[in-house]
């Protein structure tokens, strides 16, 4: 069963691991990553305007690597409501992977999408432009999800979310 949320008036956001990693990363070396980090931090300052959610899949991803950096990422995760990935989200992710829309190495991305869909999130927030925030993939996933009658969260970057809600 999909999770009931605490405040139905706030937009519900599934925060994918790339956003958490970008939020707490040390200053990136290239300009694009610096801009992404600035947008992520600007979004984070407005986080009270949203209900934030993440899953065990996010926790597992952000817990790896340098222990001090992982600890910082886990602190951020602590303000988010956990979502279950067992059962239906895993089944939906399996179905999505069988379509071939996402490559085999993107299984975790399918879990993120399926969890956001099953738990009826308004947004899936990500910096994963290769598999999740990818116009071609999203179009294909949306067509497939519509046929299956699944909820389709808006997959969006922190930059695009800020721009769409608050303007430039």
C-alpha cells in the first residue's frame, strides 16, 4: 500500500541520492558541477516548502565511500521520511527493467522511479541526467507507465524545480 503523508498540501518529493551527494560534496572542480551544487543548495534552503522522502535504495547508495562524507550524507537523509521499496516498488522496477528502456546497469534507477511512482510522489528530484532526468528515457517511461496505469512523478533537477516554482 502506498504511504500516507503527513501534509497533503505540500508537494511530495522523492530525493534521489545524486541530489544528496551534490548537496554535501566538497566544492566541485568544473563549472557545471559548481552550478549544480549551487542550485542544489538553493533548493535545500527552500526544502520546508516540500515533504521530503527517500528510500533504503538511496540510503544504501549514499552510505558508501569515504566514511566522513557518507556520514554527512546520512545526516541529510535523516530529515526525510523513509519509503519502503519492498514488494510492489521492486515489482514495478522489475517490470520497467524488462521493457529495455533503461540499461541493465540502471536497476537502482528503476527502483528510484518505481518507488516514487508507487508512493505517489509529485516529483523525483535527481541530478542523474544519464538515466532518470533524460528526455528520451522519460518519454518512453511515461508512455509505458501510462499504459500500466502507474503514477508518473515529474522527474526534475533541483535547478528546473527552482525555476518552475520561483522563476529565474
